[in-house]
C-alpha cells in the first residue's frame, strides 16, 4: 500500500511466513477470563517477535481428526490451503496475541481472553481452547504486529475491550522508560476478571466497566471525555464497531491523521468469537 493512499497504520510485515506443527506444552488459568497457552514449535527457529501486539494463527484440528499436511501453506494466510480440504478434516484457524517467545526452547506463550461458557456466542477457537490439554497437536501460522514502541510519537492512545487486554499489556511493557505519554483506556464487562494493568510512567490508565451497555459505548464515552491534547497516534482494537467508532472520533473530532490511527476488529458483536 502506498503512503499516499494509506488510510490507517500499515502493520509491520515479515519477509518470510511459516505454518509449522507444534504441541501444546502447558495450559494455565492466569485469571478468571485469561488463559495462557504454551506451544512448543521446534520448526520456528529464527522466528522473531516484531512488536508487543504480535499475533499468530493457531491452526486447530477438528475433533477426532489429525492435522493435515500444511506444507503447501505460503504467505501470511493459511485459509486458501485449509479451504480446499474436505470439511471433515479441515482445521480451524484463529489469531491470538503472543506474550512470550523463548528461542532456546522454541516455546511460544499466547494469552487468550475467554468469557465464562454460555456468556457469549462462541466459535471453534473458544471451543477448542476450553478442551485443550498438554500434549495436544496444533500448528502455528506466523502473523505480524502493528505497534512500534520507538515510533517517535510523544503522546499516544491505546484503547480496546477485554479481548485486546493481552496486546495492551505487552504495549505497556514495551513502552516503559521510553519517555512517551501513554494514555490507556480498557473497557471490561465487569471487574476482577483480568489481572490489573500497570499504570504508565507518564500518561494514564482508565478501566471502564461496560455492565449491560453495548460493547464499545462506555469506551467511546471515556475516550471523548479524556484529555488527549497533542495526541500523535493511536492503537485501537476489540469489537468491530468499537474500533471503528473510536477511530472515527479521533479523526473527525480530534483531527488525528488517519494514517496515525491503527484500528483492528478482533471480533464482531453477534457473531461467535474465535
């Protein structure tokens, strides 16, 4: 995409993508709504995390089916290869945030927000994650990242709902001591379901409780009320309308350049979450 035509922040792209087999090493309940999955992927030697909001795809076998041959996957999207497979053996793929990568042991940590069963419509990703155990097979598709800690920005907004919590936690860690004013706004359904985030050294942390309101309404209200003078850029992720409405506010009402606002729909209200 050329800079002249760009309408949002363009994600960092890696030169070579891979889709490799792995094995679940551990599953840990970090908090009531947060699960950490450790995956051992020996064939990912040379892999490097591009940013604190790095994501990868989990290619999850169908119940009772083995993982098919994935050697023909090329590029960042395995869906064309998966879509050509018979439905009975076709794996599902969902994208999750990387929270740790240990090259020495080829172990990848992913943190995933899961609501209580029955509270929201669930897709195959959540169903697989609820039943996954150490030793289960899985494949990992390399992804990308969008947040650049050393972008030169001085005042930054980071906002999202609970599904963006793992990426927001990584962003907070990556920007510590960099002299940036980081304003973080996180919307949650209720308190006590995710670990507390650290307050930025410079900037602010605001957690807003959604309650019975539509996802995104409380966050947009908080963003509108926030003191965000001299804002240089923004990172917004979560439910589709949440991300779009916050971006629209920043661009049309605060005058932030479109190319300085990254926004990503992690999920869509009314549809099963991955």
